[in-house]
């Protein structure tokens, strides 16, 4: 990667943050704060807790789209196997374990639950759990649970970013580990600039997450 070009991108992003007219939607920070408020893995009513943890008054695009309903399917899984799903999230959020292994296990368990769901609902036309989406939904869970150390993954925007900084993205591979490492490096550069960080925090409203958030990297490459 070309560090000069990375710093140039950060500089342009900083100018945006300092511009009162800049109005990038704060959705990602809102859903992080809502998750921080609502998520409790030990909550007895796991269904209701999960449901309320994924809420936003302005948009549901991160978990609802055309032929894309990961939240709906996870709620079905929770109704069917609540304690198993609870353990899935406990494993996913265990940072002492390898990142890729955790994410892949989570998707694998979703595959297994989908088969169980189909066997119990033979008239249903559902044939996807929507967590097999190139790690998007699983990365969203991680970015909400650990805002300061993980960013939501979008393959297309990451590919554009790598091209902009003279780095290669191997076609057909969702390199989530590389994404995580690059995001941490770039976020580290951002944090070294007090004016940059002050501009970010100043523009946040009451419902936005106000702690350190690597979603700044996601925002920068999606502007």
C-alpha cells in the first residue's frame, strides 16, 4: 500500500468532517450505540433482546434488503434453538480465538440451523439464512460489539480503496483478515490527528456512538 496516498485520502476526509455542509448519514454510529444499549448475551428473553439490538429509526438497510433478511432468519433460529444461537454469538465475540475461524464457524452453524429450519418447515420457500453474504452481516455484529477494533466489511468499497492506494485485491476472495488489519492501520493514522478526531466527535448527535469507532474507516471508503 502507498502510505502517501492513504494519508491523502485521510486528509480529504478530514476536510469533509470540518465542513459544516458535510452530511454523511450517521446510521452506522447510531446502530452501534443502539447495540451497546440493548445487547446482553445473558438476557433471558434472547429473542426480544436480539430484536431490539438491531434497530434504527431511519433505515434497516444493514439487515433488510431485496432478497436479504438476515435479521428475520436469525430471529427464526432463536425461536428454534435459542441456547445454541446464544453460544454461537458467545463464540463469535471471543477475541481470544482466531478471527476467521470464529466467523466461518458462525456461518457454518447458520448453515446447520437452516437445514433444521427447512426440515421443520417443509412448506417454507426459504433457502438462505443470509449470513453467507461475504461476511457482511457477521462483520456487522463484530463492529457493533467491538466498535473500536472492527469495521463493517463491504467488499466493493474495500476493493476501490485498495485500488486507490496501489494495492491489489484478489478477485473472488473476501479477505476479511486483510480488511481488519488495513482498517486498524488507517484508523491508527486517523487517531494521531487530534483535529480530525475532534471534528468527528463534534458532528455526532445524541443517538450516535461517541466512543472510538473504526467505522470511520468504513465511512471514509464509502463516501
